[in-house]
């Protein structure tokens, strides 16, 4: 149960980062530091979604280490 909570938390964080990045691009498109910040936020958002996907895979497809 703990991993599924982590998946949900990572997806929520990624969604907020994505919304913030898109808002920065929309409102501050002509300012270079804001565009750089938005690109960084887009990267962090992608990373959050990737980590959520990895956590989800570990939840439903665990590695079997039987010897």
C-alpha cells in the first residue's frame, strides 16, 4: 500500500510542476529567466512521472530473487 501512495504523490507533484511550467511559459514567454525556469520545471515534471512509473512497475511486477 505504501508504494501506491508514493505513485499518487509523485503524480500529483509532477502535475503541479507541469502546471507551473506551462503557466510560466504562458505569462512570461518574453523573459529568458522564466523560460529557463519553465524548462527546468518541465524536466522535473517528467522525472516525477518517470519515478512514479518505476514505482508502479515495482509494485505490480516485483523481481523474484528465489535461489
